[in-house]
């Protein structure tokens, strides 16, 4: 603690050179410019881009997860604090290219009244600013936290129709699983009915199987692989499976609703339990994610090598058997 106080006091007492004041002035000018165009200037539908974006983080647009992006971004920056502190600080002019690209994307979004382009421009410009002011090593340390900001882009509207087939996929999975559990169902569109007509059927709405859970699960999986995996192929494999995790979670939630309707009561299943069951799908999806991650960590190659050595009665001294 004492050393930190000494370093802090020495920073305050040191004599600033003209380049230091110039860099500070540049940083303040950049901050003010971003604040003006994102928080003051009304560009999109008579609103600022920050207000427009926040308005899209609503249940109507299935993008509530967007409210968590900035707090998670702050956590990721804090998580990489040691790498940032150790990184060499040397500005790089290549950052101006990224800033120019970001400005171009922002201008294109303002010209075409596409707010999503304006939000996309933010991470691009931020990366360019960090690269220009502090250099490649700091930019490398902050690359993932800055890239994570793309989850702020409200994408539910444009791709909702593209994910509509997820409803039918989830309906089919839930129907088959319920059949295995002794609750035979038949489907009419996206509505599942019990074959014995012991209770009323339930419609599988878009929110139960669509973009909301998909984007949220992709976001959580992205954080997980970044914090826990150190090999690119493992990161790519788990992230690729994130769509499947969301499908498994949604199907599991629907199955529990029909189990509750069968053995407890349809009114309770379609009422209070339906509202609570959202907390069921996510643990199921997370469990699937952890299972895949664990399977990828199993020592396949070492096990195959050990089996071959045993079969040939020629144990390899380099073979490790403590799995």
C-alpha cells in the first residue's frame, strides 16, 4: 500500500511536459466528441444514439442482455489490469486508420438512419483510440473487452425471422423427450397437446426458443471460453456449440413445463411456473456448456497412446497415466 501511495504522489508531483498536455488535450477532445455524437446529437428517430440503443434493450426486442454489456466490459478491463499495467505504452499511428473506419461507419449509419451501424462504430473507434494513444501492447490486452462491446448491438429485429425455425426444432426435441418420459404429445404448428387430452396444450412462443436465449447464451459462452480456455480450437468448438446449448436449455424448460402440467396441474404450469421456468433453462444450458468443455479437456491422445503401449507390451516412458 505504501509503495502505491508513493507512486501516486510521484505521479502528481512530476513535471508535465508540453507533449503530456497535448496528449491530455487530445484525449479530452476525443471524449467530448464521442459524448456529443453519442449522447447529445439527435440523429436516429429524433433521439440520441445512446437513448435509441437503450430503448432497444427491452423485452419487446428480446435484447435485455444488452444492459449487462457495459458492466461486463468494465469487469473484463479490470480482469486484464495486470497485462495493461505491464504493457509498453507507445502510441501507434495505425490507430488513426481504425478511427477513420469507425467514423466512416458512424457517418454511414447517420446517413441511412441505421442506429445499429452507429453502435457498431463505437468499438471500432475505441480500439483505434487505444491503439493510437497507448500502442499495440495495450490494444492487444484490451482487444477482447473492446470486441465484447459488439453485444450491445440490438440485432434481434433483423434476424428474428432467420431464427424462427428454432421454434420448430425446440418443439420437436421437447415432444420426443416428453414421449420418453411417458407424456406423449402431438404438435399443431408450434403448439404441443397431450395425446390423452388430460390437460390443455401449450404454445411454444418465440421468446421461449428464439433470439433472446440464443444471443444471451452466445454472450455467456464467449466470456467463459475467454476466461477458462487457452487453446484456440477449444474456444472455437465451445463457441460453435453455444447455439446447441441454447436449444438444449429451451427444450429442457419446455419439458419441465409439461411434467409439471401432467403431475401437478396445468394452471400452475401455464401460470406461475411458466414465469419462473426461465430460471430453469439457463442452468440446463450452462450444464451442457460445462459438459462439452469437460469432454474437450479429457486426455484423449494420452489415453490412446497408453492403450497402444499396453497392447504391444512396450510401455512408453513418456506416457502419463495420472488422468
